[in-house]
């Protein structure tokens, strides 16, 4: 290629051409030529070069005018920045394209479209410093879709050149230390993928919040992908586990149904000012039937994830990828691929900051609105509602910026905010990306934030509680813990984690651990399903109101039963995939009847019990004929996780087994449902939490592969205490000699039979002397709450050294 080429076919480009056509266009060429063998489809096209842009600037005498205009502004002055940017863009858009460049564009356009006169193309931007790992210029320049005719292409090309001087682009270059002179623009012209008739979105080859690298995150909406990129909609989300995908397994570990209120489609009625066919797109409502189902089939999700893995492997780094599904040919296409620029740049530090709300026990702060959490921080301040870009300068340092959706050009004021809250948008939109770059917590896609919040209102924005971001009323007290993540000393016992919320699993896996000692199935049912299993199974016979409630929960799934089964499967799979291949012990649901009652439909099916702590729970519930179908649902979900998804690191734990008869019946029932001890490496352990378990430990171990000691229940049952009663709280102590005698007996029995024994109560983190005693007794593992892992580990190590 001639170094002075003005226009080049995308197929001729490689990543070595970044200086000539920018990272985005160089990447398109790289994928077109190198990744087709992996089944990756990229629309063909051509690109103008950085040399062409500089010739355009030189021929129109713009360089000196632009430099002089920018030299006298303060980019932190929003109004001055806006005025300067608008003036420069007007100069560029009104300039003439040099004859040689115009001729080259016309020639390449003819070669691209051939005899197809009505073909539509996309005109996109690619800055010469864009999409390098050290910077993210994403979303700063313009994209024009559904452009028809070479004259329209030339007109849009000028506007693409002008977009190099969008407000955010100017501000970003100044703050990143890029000289305006050093950055040039390349315009790509590509055949349009008819995603207006299909779907489109964005995918990342890591989890955007935790940085966990073993998943692909895919977002999707109907129609053109601009609605996802710009944050116009709350899209569908999918997580795919890379190791299981590589093993050929079904590997979608999570699906979240977005509201998808609108989509962007072609609209031939719209015309540009000059009568050309520019921007023939319109935003229209999505009908209810489409909104209530996922915009991608499972097979398409897996195909996209395979493409993402191939692209990541080729580039050798985490990637941010835009994709589109053509509604005419039904195929999936890759539209852009660039390095992910936030989590992949974060160094593996020895310390990590963890944010928490300090809320008094029993207190329940008022939640005003909620959405998708961006980042893991907490912001406190007063609400500043911004209706449009003209009000941006009202945002003061420390405000909570609340708006329907942000534009990339809002970056100069976004960095002033203590937090950002939007009505619309998903976790891969530009607002989310910018918030991550700036280290500002954001809650996007709330749907009603601008209605529920008022100017001047004091609020707390929490992104520290998982996937869901919460906006609380008032300025709540927060605390920041510095967690040491360096190498920890050997302490003679394995430290595992207690994990309830699957949404936090990707974050928790980064803590020092030997796996999960307790994953609570009831947390998943309570927080991610919300309906009683009998109401799901009895759906056709429910009254109208209850039936409607269950139906709404089940949107996106074939039927309510599949909703319950699918969500339970995904909840377990999220935790298992986060810690793969370390063992994850999943406890079967340990609801009491009063807790089951709180689920939708629960009042219809649960008995009134005076003391539910000692009532219909655990193994006795599982083997009861009236609960048989419900228990079968749990077993089916666990079987899917292990056998279909291949996450064989999942082990089972049966809670509250009172008698040997219950032990025999529940293990027989598990086997009948395809969960037989030893098959496919399955280990089934029992919660040792009833005194009878320790007293008859040898006999109980005939039915199980070990014990996990539940010190909370064991203490209350041994000492005859109600652990929820404050009147007798002072007497509750796991270190009581009677409790320790039972624990010692249980540990000794397991050791004599060569079986697993661990503990998952609160005692070891509260009392280091108790933890040391457990280690001396020969316990295999201590399972702790994540917030106490490092501190407890170091305290045990220090005590052992003494």
C-alpha cells in the first residue's frame, strides 16, 4: 500500500495500520482477513486514511483556525467548551472535500455496491489514537446508519470529520494529554447489516463490574444497536461461562430480561436537509409480545460468545465488541471490536477497597428506585436532575446527577458528580463505560428515577450490593474497608466462603479461598425467583390475581415451571462458574414455613407453626409427599448445572436431618432424581446441626460423604436457646463445653472414616480461640462470610505463631 493512500479497502488493513486508519478500522480489517476461518462475519467496506483527513484539513485552511480557537478555552467550563466545539464543527461540516479524496471515495463505493443501487451503508469514525488499550475514545465521534448513495456518503463523511471536535472528544483529549494535532480521523463505509429487522448489541469478554475474565457478557435489543450503545433502552443481558463453552457444554449461566421499550429501525420517510437519504432511521415502540421474550435465542447467544472468545484469543486481551443479527439472512455479524479499557487496565493490586453501608441491625432504609449497578462504590449527595444538555452546567461537585439518559458529550460534567442515576440504559452503554472510567458509581436503567427523585433531595447511591444498584432516601453512613489481597500464610485449614447472592460471586471469587463452603439455595429462590414452587406447579388452578403475578414473573420463559427451574439453575451456575473448578457446596433449600409464606403464593400453601425453627423444614420437608414435586424442581436444577452445563464442582448439602430414617429416605430420593452419590464425582454431605447428628455421627455418615457443621443451629438446639431472641442472647456461645463436645465428636467421626468435615457458622470469625480449637481438632475447612475472610485468616495465622 502506498503510504499516501487516501482510501483503502478494509480487507487490506491489519492492526499494524492503526496510525493510518485508527484502531477501529484497523481492527475491522484484521477480523475480515484473519478471523473468517473461525466463522466470524464482518461486513465489507472501505476506509479513508488519516492522511486523507489531514489533506482535508490542510486544503480548507482549518488547522490554524482550530488550534487558535481551542487554545483560549478552559475545557472544564462547560458553556465555553460547548460554544467552541459547535463553532469548529460548523467550520468542518461546511468545508469542501478535496477532488482527489472525492474521486477515491466514489471509486471504492462503486466497487463495494456493484450493480446494487439501493444498498445502504454505515459511515463510522475511527480516530488514529482510538481504541488503544491506554485510552477509550468510544462514543466520542459520530456514526451514521442506513446511508444510501455516494453523495450522501460524502456528506456524512464531512460530519464524521467534524465529530472529532465533539465536546467530550475535546475534553477527553485534554485530560488524557493528547494533542489535538496528533489525533486524526478515519471514516469507514460498510455495508449495513439488517439488524433493524433482527437484533443488535454489545458484548465484553469479561464481567464489566468485577473484571472476572471467565465469562462473556452479551447485551441485546431488537433493531439497530445504537439503542444499546447510547443507553436508550434497558437491554437483555446474558452471561456465558468460557471454560464450559470451550468444553462444548451449554454455558449460559445467566439471562436477564430487559424492558426493551423501543427499537431503532429504517424509516424511508425521513430525509436529510438536502433531500439525500441520510439517517433514514426512526425509534419506535417494541410490542408487548417481543418485550416479554428474549431478543436472542440460546443458540445465538452461544455463537456470539464463541465469536467473542475467538476475537479475544486473536488479540490477546479482553475486548469490547459490537454485533448485529441480520433479520434477512438470520446471520450474526461483528461490527466493531476494540480493547476493553477499564477493568483490563486495572492492576492486580495487593489491596482492594470494599464499600459497605453502615445500617443498624433491624433497620431498613427506604429504597427510592433501583437499576443496574455500575462499579462497586457508594455515592452520597443531593439530587441534581438534568433534563437536557442545556442544563449540564447546573451540576456542581458532589451532586447526584439524575437524568433520563446521558450522552457521551456529558463527560465533562459527569466527573463532577458523586454518582449518576439514569432512567434508561444497560451496563454496556456509553454512560456506563464513562462512569467506570471515572470511578463514579452509577445506577442505570431505573425507568422512574427522574419521577421518583427531586432536585435537592439527599440520597445514597449504592452499587456495593450486587448486580442491582439501589438509591436510598437520605445520606446514609458508609464505610470503606481496605482488604489485603497479598499472599496469606499457611494456617493448617482451608478457608472457604459463604455465598448467598449469585450477583456477588464474580466479585467474591477474587478473595483468597478454597471454594464455597455454603451456597444458600433459599437465597436464590427468595431473591431471584420470588414465588412459591407450588404456585408455579399449580399455575393453571390459581386465582386470577395470583396467576397474573406468576405470569409476569415468568416473562422470557416458556412457562412458569421453566421460569422457576431456569432461574434456580442460573443462580447456582453463577456461583459455580465464578469459583470453577474449586468445590462449591450447595445447600438444598432451608426455608422455614414462615419464610416460605413470604413468597408469592406462599400463604396459600404453608401451615401456621408456633415454632417454625423446629418445624417443617430440611429433610422432613423434602421427603414429605406434599412437597415431592417441589423437591424434584430443586433436584432438576442441580442436575442441569452438573450434567448439562458440566459444572461438576457443585456438591450437595442436605440441611436439618433429624433421624437416620430421614437420612436414608432423602439420599434415596436424591438418587431417584438423578443425584446419586459418587456418580460423575458427586459428593453429598449433611449439615451437622442437630445434636442427634453428632451423637450418631458414625451412623449418619453411612448415608453421606461428610459433615458441614452448622454451629448456629447446633448451639441453639444443644443449649435450648432461641437464637432470634434477644432475651437469651447472652447465653448463646458456640464455645460452650456441651457444644464443643458434640463438634469434637462429629469431627472425630469424619476423620476416622476419611470423610470431609467443615464448618459454616459465624463462630470462627467471631472467636479466634474457637477457630484455633477447630483447627487443632482436625477440621478440613472453615467457611466464612466474605467480609471476614482476610481478617480472620490473618488473626488465625498470628495466633498460631504465638
